[in-house]
C-alpha cells in the first residue's frame, strides 16, 4: 500500500477539529478508508464491496 496517501476528512465530520470521522484517500486504482481515531487501520475495499457499502448507506431503512 502506498505510504504517501493524501487523506481527506468527510464533509459530515462536523468540523471543529473533531477526531472521530471517516477519512478517504485514493491512489490511481484504489480507494482507502480509515477512521481518524484509528489511523493505522486502513480498509481497502474491492470495487464490488465499496459499491455494496455505498448502496447500504444510501438505503438505511432496509433491514439487514
């Protein structure tokens, strides 16, 4: 995994220096996700898994 990733915080983080937020970084072929209060744990989902996650987030009223 590239070490020189540029991490960006979610616009829903609330600002004000909040430490508990989702961050995302991209390299030419992959998106990486991490929680700012656990920056060494990085998720690198496959495109299929990321699509499923985003679909689930967009439809929170569906039952699991």
